C-alpha cells in the first residue's frame, strides 16, 4: 500500500488544529470531503488516527506517531519537487544557508575553484527554520547552530565559539572585562525562539519578551526589557549604540555545525562540505575577535591588533 501524500497533508492539518472545520477552511475544501479523506487514510493504514467525540478531536497513539513522521516525509516530497524544477531549468545551483555571525565565503571561494560553473547562493536562516529549510529543499547545505532537530539530517560538528552576555549600555556590569552567569542571577532574560542563545535549554524563570533574530534581540536589550546571550561572532557583525557585549566564559560554548538532508545525495554537496570543513579554521577565525568596552558601549577589534 502506497501512502497518499494528499491524505497525509489533510491529516496533518486536522492534527494541528484538532478541529475538522478549521482544518477544512485552511485546506479550502468542504468539511465532509475532509472527513472522508481522513477515514480513507485510516482504512489504508488499518488503524484509527483520531478520536472524535462530543469533547472534540484527539490523536490516538498511532495518530501521534504519524504526525511525528509526517513532517520529514512531506518536507522531502516538497524538496523533490524543488530539485526537479531546478533540474528542468538546466542550471547548476547550490543554496547555502547560514546563521548570524557565520562567514561562508571561505568555503564558497574554495568550492568555486573546483566548480566555477556552479552558482552558489547564500541565505541567512534563523534557528526555528534551519531544519525545515534543509528538509524542504529551500537550502542545500546549512551552517547551523545547535541545538537542532536532527531528524532526517546529517549533522557534522565544525567548530565551537564562546558566547557573550548582551547588556544595555547603562547596565551595572557593562564595563566589566568578563562576568559569570552567577553575576546575572535574577536578571530578566529575553526568551528566544533560538535555544542556542539561552544559558540553559529551558525557559528562564524570569523570561519575558519572546524575540527572534539578532536585530530584535538588540532592540529589546537596548530598551531595557531584558538581557540576552549571543555567539561571539554574531557580536562582531552586529552592533548597537545602546548595547554592550561582555564575555561570559562559564557559559557552554556555541557549537557550529554543517547540516544537510539525509536524502540529499549529490557530488556537488559533498564537494561543498569538504570545502567547508577544510576552511573551517578560517571561518572560525572570522569571529575570533577580542572584545573591549569603550565608554559603556561594545567595540571589537581583531585579536592580532595591539
């Protein structure tokens, strides 16, 4: 029995909404049609996926398992369509995703010497979409930061880098050469969609505003709404006149990795991964800057400068 991807998409919509009417509206189909398709999928699989009663809709154990497995499967189907479309255009192109602060040009330069006919595009990605964009084919290779859901991915560690505290310029600790996590006890911490910016992998008890990306982080910190943490390389490329960066050595370092979908088998991707690994020291060095404070604001200079 082949799994019908259309029925699977219908099931995911119902499972996400736990409501047939709202799911039907989202899918732009009639509710009776949606109900028939779900029953047909349950018949195909030989097991109930949803419990329907007067209290509403709930997932069975089989339904929860299917929902877990459906995401990578549907993303893979989307990726196949994208790759076929690109191939039909007759162009050779590679899309490389990267997180804030990571420099990808050393790998691209080395890759270009081997494949001068391949167009390499670059796209910045955020933590909450880095796995999704790899699985659905929007990017072919990703420079990602842990943690990441590794389901359906091949993830290779590349290098680590220290993290710094992001403080308002007038903060009591803004002029320090370095601080500890204990120094920040009781401080309100911005809660990120990106767990790599957290001192722990769980919401901080004083977490307030939810922010996404470096730009939002800096604006909220500058406004005094909380503090945050960033990989040191991100602080080199992003500055704000009302924000100070202070090293915090006792935080676990940030881990940068290369990631590619397990389903991707391509000599071009393999060659780019090789180039990325061989230039990883150069990439890491781009973020290897000494941080110092000047008038309460953050500044950066290359570590080789005196």
